[in-house]
C-alpha cells in the first residue's frame, strides 16, 4: 500500500484482510497479508470515490460494504465463514451445465464447512477425480469449496454423475452429495 493512509481494516470469514485507504481505494489480501487478491478503485470498480472511510463485512453472506466520502457500495465476495460442524452438504448449481464455470460445495441450512474439511470428488466408477482441503486448497473461500470441473491433471471432466465425499479434520464426521455434470 506504499505511503497510503489506511482508514479502515476488516476481516472476512476466510480471514482475508480488507484495507480501506485515504486516496487509493480498497485492497484485499490473503490471511497472512503477503498476497494481494484484489484492488478496487474508481478505475476498475463502481466505487464512487477512492477515499474509503469504512469497510464492513457481513459475515453471514460474504458481502463487503465500502463507505466512501461520496456514497456506499456493496461487493459480493462469495466468502463464507467457517462452520462449526460438518453436517448435510449440497452442491450448486446442480445439474452443472457447460455454461457454468464452477461448482460450489457448501453446508445446508446456513451451516458452512468447518476449517480443515477434506473434499474428494469421485467419478461413478469410484476413481478419484479431484481432491482439496478447506485449509490448503480453498482457504480463500472460507467455509465452502469451489470446484472448476477439472480433474487432478487439470483437464475438464466429462459429463456424468460425480460423488463428493467430505470428512472433518479428524475424520470422525463424514458427509456426501452428488453432482451431475452436463457438458
């Protein structure tokens, strides 16, 4: 942020940091602050001003509110807070059509995935197609996982039914759901 004065700091559900500056707009960094994820200014966003007076994150839905000296703007970051327990899960959109770039895996009834949840996606023959962990691979999304419909080799998966198996950090609780892909 260089010599910019910081007027506001907020933290979202995935522990990403949001900084509101005096003249440089807003900046989002990863949890340890070492990587800049987004920079918002009047040049690249609907911000009415680069003077950010206050930033507030709604932890329930991931929306980030920027109060500027010329008005307020909301940004949907799609970051969910981590859940407390692994319960019922679902995937959306489902079925996943060719125009959908990503599939989101989340908990039902407003309960998000707990930190450390392991997610394995298998094809209908039971072969591992993709694996991630809410800590290592998906930490910037918080309590949900986003899959880009690729396999472990980085290639797009074929049409079919995919089984999603989830386990909490200590593997004592499991859950599952299915995803239909239509290319």
